C-alpha cells in the first residue's frame, strides 16, 4: 500500500499519541473526524497500521537488565528455526537476522544479571547454537518511539 501525505501525517500523529481522538488528529491534518476514522480503518485493513499499544518502562515491569546477543549457528539453520526457538523465551524482546559473522541478533530483557545468565544458558543450549557473543546495555542513549514514522518528504532536486 502506498501512503499519501495525509496518511503519513495521521500515522505520525498516532505514533506520537495513539490515544488522540479522531477530531484532534483531524484538526492537525485538515480533515473531519469521520474522514480520519475512515483513513485509520483503511490503514488497519491494509496492514500499514498493525495495532495500538501502550509504551511501558521495562524497569517498571521488573526488567532492569537489557542486552543484545549475537547468535552464531551451525549447519544450515534457517531463520524460521531461529525464530521458533527464540520466540519461546519471554525475555526475548526482539530478534532478527543480520549481516556479518553472526546469524542473528537477539534483544533480551531480564530481571537482573543472574536472570540474564540463565536465559543465555538456555539459549546457548539450543541445538543449532554454536556460540554467542553478548553486550549488556549500560544506558540507553536514544529511544525513539517514532522511529518508524514516515520519513519527512524530500524536496525535489534541481537536476
């Protein structure tokens, strides 16, 4: 689905505050509340908007340790096999395949370092994992809730 400028502005407004009313968003983008609702419904049906959620401070939920773990896998381990395995761990916040030496990068949240170590032992015991390399986050420098907002429109070049 291709987003027009108004769709992009609606999505940006929802990322900033998903609880904003259609009337508030409409005022911001120059549409009526019903027109905004129709567009949001269309964006949901098309999959451009996948849902709405609350942002929660992980530490408030007891997840005070955060780490990124590179997985190095043996043989012909498929991304689907890696996904199926790491999906079983509630401590895995995110996982993706990556370029470079590692086969996957896993974002882990744990209650503390001891908990993180236990998670690492369980993940390391997966039959396809040859080795891991991890880094524990000391402090988060940038945390953009709006990182997936549509990019700003670029001005046309004079070429």
